[in-house]
C-alpha cells in the first residue's frame, strides 16, 4: 500500500467522525435547522447552488490571488530597497509593522470609499493584509547572507547589482516562501473581509464574503455552512499551491525541502 | 631579508591594523613576497594571520602603511588574485559547474570561454562526474575541491588561502596538499597560505613566516629549501623532520614571547 494512503485514510476517518458528532448534537439537543443545519442539508445546499457557489468561489479566489501576487511583487521590491542600508530599515521598518497591526476591518470602509466598491477594492484589501509578511521575510533573507559570500563576490569585482541579484536575492528565496505561506492565508481572509463591506456590483452575485453576508441575512443557514466550507477549502488550496511551488523551486538545493518521498 | 631575490609580487611597507576602538591587531610590518613563492603564515590564534590575508586582498581597510600587489593597489589587483576560504562558501542554489563558473560570470567572461574553462577545471580537480550535482550532495572534501576549482577558474596569479583544509581529516589534508602542489606546478601562481599545522606548512612552502600574537607581528622567517616536486614520501624524509622540528621550536618561541 502506498505510504501516504494510511494517513489520508485516517484524516478522512476523523472527518467522518466530526460529521457524525455534528449530527448527534442536532438529534440530542433538538437544534433548529436555521441555527445548525444537519450535514446532509449542507451537502444538499452545496449541490443545489453549486453554480452560484462556484461563481462566488472564483471571484474570491481571483481577488485573493491578485492581492497575493501584487504583494509578492511589491513586497520583494520594497525588501530589495530595504536591503540597501540599515539606516533605511530603521527609518521605514516600523511602518511595515503598521501594515500588520492596523485592523483591516477598520480600514476596509475607507478603501471602499476611495476606490469604489468592487473587485479592485477587495483585491487592494487582500494586497494590504498580505504585504507585511512578504516584506519582513524577504528583507530578513536578503540581509542574512554570510559575510564570506559577500567577500567572495567582492574578490571578483562584483557590482552592487550583481551582489544583490546573484547573491542576496537567490539566498532570500526560501524566506520569500515562508512569507508567501503566511501571506496566502491572509490574502484569502482579506478578500472575504473586504467582500463583507464591498458588496457586489450585481445583486445576488458576489464573492464568498458577500454571499455569506447575504445568506445570513436570509437565514439560509445550510447555504451559509456550504459557503464557510468553500472558504476553508479555498484557504487550504492557496496554502497547498504555495507549498507545492516552494517544494518545486527549492527541493533541488535547499535543506528545508527534501525530496517528497524522503519522509 | 630572506625573501628570494625575484620579481616582487607583494610589497608591504609599514602595514598596521587597529580595531575601531584602537587596539592594535597587527603591529607595523614590512614584507616582500616574490613571484612564484609559496609563503605560509603560521602562528597561534590572534596573531593576525587572517587579517594580513584580508589586507592583501583589499577586503579590510589598512590603518597605516602601503600594500602593493604586482605594483598595484590591492583593490585594483583583484583580477590577479583568488581567495580560498576555510569554509568552501559554495552557493547552495548553484550546481557544481555553476559554482566553478561564478568568478568568470562576475568578471563577465563570454559564455563559450566560460563553459570551456569550467570543463577544464572540473577535469583538473576530478569532479567532472558530479558537475550537475548541488553542494548539499557532496562530501566536505568534494566541496573543497569545487572551491579550489572556482578559485583557479579566473587564472589567478596570486592565490590567498585561509586555512582551506582545516576542516578535513589528516589523510584528506595530506592528499589535498599534494594536489595543491601539483596544480601550482602546472599553473605557476604565487601563494600565501594560512595554517595552524606545522607539517602542512613545511610540506607546501618555500618560506614560512611565523607570527606572534597580541598584537600580531613577524616573529621569524624560515626558508624551506626542500626541492620540488614534492611527493608524499617527503613526509618521512629526515630533512622534513628536521625542518618541522625547527619550525615547531620557532612557533613555541612565538607563543611564549
């Protein structure tokens, strides 16, 4: 039997047990379906509204992916700038912490006011929330190069650009992936949070956040649960894709990414 | 002075180094090294061996004095020299061949010539079969070989080595010493070598400079008049033991003063 099959079967067993527990709670405590729908009802809602759900999922996925991609590009660029001097870092680094600590819920309405409701506003929110971990991790990776390597480059009359792009940047790639892994979860959360405020350009049609809000006001609790499940799957998919990309780009040389079969 | 009467490769005049706080690392020293010499710097920790090497490479600023490498300021002479560190300092994201190629790439050598040179050097150090491997797949000795190949790829006239074999076991170290001399025979570079090992110093050098610590200064210079080519059998020859004994004596003197 394949080695991954046993843990996969175990994980699936846990999933089934949780569903059973859920159903048991409903039977024992006589919970009303609009408070806690039975698992089967959620499954039915999932099937019945699959095209609407898939549409919402696609919208949110696009926003989160757009925000994440933008934060990778911008965050790396900012980190390259920060790597230039300690002085710059001391001066500007506290403001990247600000990005991390400002409650996104509090600034989302502001962004909507400035950009206008819609996908671009939500993408911007996903971008803002996922930017800080990229900047912090890539900067750390860029500046933590061993001094001997720098001297080696200098011995060959390397230009500052060569030191930056042939030494510091490749050295920072593993840290970049640590940043992306954190940011990918945040981007999905940011997109859904943004949608709670941004609403939709067309009535009844919007991303997961919008649909969650809509379903809750309509007391469509079974659909609400289906949406929550979809949001979870989306976050999971993001992390999984990032982990695969990380493995793909690092497995040949980096200690953290041993060949898949190794353990 | 005991320097061979040749064409000077390195001239140090009144060279001194102090830490930022003012403590002296190296007292003012004068030294001339001729082309073709293999000079070993030997001494206890804190005698400024590595500092001296870095000064010659132009990697750390002088506090006073002048250094000339082939008549030039060290920074302008970088094309002439290569540095081998104690650590192999291989870039982990590059294959063996790409690591050997690094210096050529940074010096913007055309790709065709680069590939030819890399192939030639991998052959020379016996690593052709692992040219596409990544450093993490190699043993410590193989990594050091890559590091040597990389240093030699840019055709250096002067090779600066900072305890390159310190991390290897003694048998590997002996083998590397023999190989280093073979490469020198072929390529005729001048070498400055830092080590803690008396046997290594005697085997490799044309001249041994013993440094004393706190602050670093030249304690003694001993010419090594053993003929080249030197092979493994030299280590068991009586004249080798005699030289090693006198070097050890001088080294003890450097520690107790």
